[in-house]
C-alpha cells in the first residue's frame, strides 16, 4: 500500500472520529446555537471526508475497502478544543500530502477545510 494511501486511511479514520465527537457534543449541549453549529460542522466534515476519499482514490488509482476505516475518536470533549485538535490534524495531513503539483486537488480541499475550521472557531464564540 502506498504511503499516501495509508496516511489517507488514517486521516479518514480521524475524520470519522470527529463525526462521532461532534454528534456527542450536539446531543449533550444545552445551548441551541452550539447544537445547530455542531450539526452544520458535522455535515461539512462529512463532505470533506467524502471529497478527500474520492480525490485520493482518483489520484492513487485505487479504492478503499470495507474495514479500511476505523473510528479514531479525538481527545477533545468541547467544541472549542475539538476545533483546535481538528485544525492540527488537518494541517498535519496537509504537510504529509506535500506540495507536489500532482496533489494540487487534495491540497486545495485541505486549504478550504482549514479556512472553514477558522470560521467555525470564530462562530463557536457566540455559543
């Protein structure tokens, strides 16, 4: 298995963990604005997960199989700490992808993801 494929499977597994953690925060919060925002963030994280998976499958001319992904839960238990951890994980994966021209599509997706995380970090302050 290529190095990028392995790193992408790990990253997608991390995103699955963020999905689960966002749902836990969504269901446990007593603040309506946080409940709505975590639901919106979760939908966008799942969109990014799908885009990253499909772009890397095209880039690597491969598919991910049943059982490849695991749910790797983050340490964070609050929205604020979750977004900080998420940005760190997305930035780390972006560094692993590198800046090769062949990887421009995935790099653009990750840059957009980081931009959205920064916006969510701002919006969560209203909760």
